């Protein structure tokens, strides 16, 4: 790999802190583990938090997040991650839907954590096929987007270019799965060990 894969994580007011922080930690830790194993190698991933504006975001529990880029300045991602939380306002925002749809077009993988699936569906990125979300929101996702096949009792669902996960800690599992897909299972395992998190590569 001659250059890092660009990971863009959408952030918005009322985002779930761990839906954002879990994938962020996985991809940045994987980069450290990759460089530890291959000194001098290019970073595996470059991670940016992207928001509608550069103003501070207030996460669901009150944590403040300063975006790295806004929709106008963000580089086209190789991987787009859309976290969950209280997503009604973000899913209804035309600028957010437009950016998500545009970013997903250029990304090789678009992923959601928890209720981030509602944003992907509202943006027209999730149109059909198997998906998942937090167990508490499965009924609502089925009702609002009946064309989707919403699966229960799984940690994540991989459609290839589209990957969705259940809530919070499942986003960590899914992100490790993406590290395994994009680089290697060995790096995903080293990353999980470094994070002291159990990881089952079976969803």
C-alpha cells in the first residue's frame, strides 16, 4: 500500500459517542499496529471526522467533537462510516443526505453503525437487500423502509460495498471486519488484541 485509505466518519449533533469513537479507535489503532509490524510503511488509514460545518458537534451524551473537515472541504473517502445516535435531524437534512449520497458513490465501502442505517436509507444509499441496526430500532427501520430486509440477532451484515452493524460495540466488531477485508485478518486480530476487545470474525 503506497498511500493510506481515507476513512471519513460522519459526525452530527446527537451522534452516539461510541458509534463514532469505536470505528475511529479501530482504524487509528490498526494504523499503529500496521506501522509497528512494518516500520517505515505508509499509514494504513487516514481518519477524518466530517460534519456539515466546522462548528463543534455535541454528541448525544454531551461530548464535544471538533470536525476535521466540512462537506465542502472533505476529501472523497475510500470508506464512509455513518454512525448512529438520535438521527432524525441528520436524516432530514438535505445537505447531509446529499453529501452522504455523493461520498458513498466514490467510496469502495459505505458502512453504518446502529441507527446510522436510517441516514443511509434516507440518502438513498441503502435501497434493498439485507441490513441491520440496533435491536431496539429494527421495527422502525422495517416500517420506514419496507424495501429493506432487516435482519435480527447479527452483529453486522456485509453486502460488499454496503456494510451495516447493530449498536455501539457491534460497530467495533464491524470495523475490525473491515480492517480484515481491506488489509488482513492478522492485522484485525492484532488491533483487537491491542484494544483488549474480544472479536469474533463471524457476524
